[in-house]
């Protein structure tokens, strides 16, 4: 049997997500799941919750010191999270 127009499964899934309007929610979920990996387990321990609304990541932290440190590198962290996902998912981060 010969394949005429073989496509990679990943490409087919990506296309299906886009057609069904699920690409953005999926990328948002991936970004939230990537938070501990991108910031490290030490900071992740102080993370109480994460949520994305209107292209803004809201992160509630239990440590004011960690919150201040993350605020100073907010733009860099935004870029690293987006790069990790491979899409422009968030534009800003708000630390609570």
C-alpha cells in the first residue's frame, strides 16, 4: 500500500484544534502547565493559583518577596512562557 498524501499526526491535530476553536484554550492550558517548569520548583511552591483572562496571566503567590522578584522580570518571564508554548498566548502577567 502506498501513501499518496501522508501528513504527520501532530499537524492534523493542530489543524483540527484550530478549526474547532480550541487552539487558544489548549495553548492557555499548556502555558499554565508549563509554569513550574519555566519558573522552577522553588518559585512554583509559592504559587497559589494561576489563571489566564484576556491574554493576561494572573498569578497568586504566597510570598511578597517572590512576588516582588518576579515583578522586576515580568517581560522576560512573559517571553519565556510564550516561547515554551510556541505561541503568543499572553501579553502581560499580574502578580497577586
